[in-house]
C-alpha cells in the first residue's frame, strides 16, 4: 500500500462534524502521539524486559496506525496529500544533512 491508497481508504472512515475539520484530527493526533509515548514510558518503568517484545511491537503498531490515521485526516482536511507530506519531509531532512544541519534546533535550519 502506498500513501495515496492509505489516505483514500482512511478518508472513508473519517466521520466527524465538518465544522470541526482540522480541529478534530489535530486533537486526535496529539492524543494518539501521547498514547505512543505512554506505551514507551511504561515499558521503561517496567524494566524493558525483552524489549521490544512481540506484544509491545503489536501494541505500538496499532498506536502508530492511529497516529497515521489522524495525520491522514488532518492532511485531507487541508487538501494535502500524504505523498506530498512525505516527499517534503525527506527533502527537508536531506537538505539539512547535506548542509550539516541535521542536529540542532529551529524549524528553518
């Protein structure tokens, strides 16, 4: 599956009030990203035994899928393709690497 296929399929399940376009998926994205962080935090708390085990990977895969769904919904609400998001990100990171700016802080480095 590619990003376009995923975005089209995910869009068919994006059921929320039109008046909350962009707001609903942005809030959902924050919540799901928090759930990813919580799972990792709890695995640290619990000692990282056999980390990452298959159950952890399965659980995290589901949470990452939820993150992807909300990214897709937000992009769709803004008429942005996930292919464009992915390409712009790779271009930005490659440019930073080429200029020796992969580390550091700031959006426009």
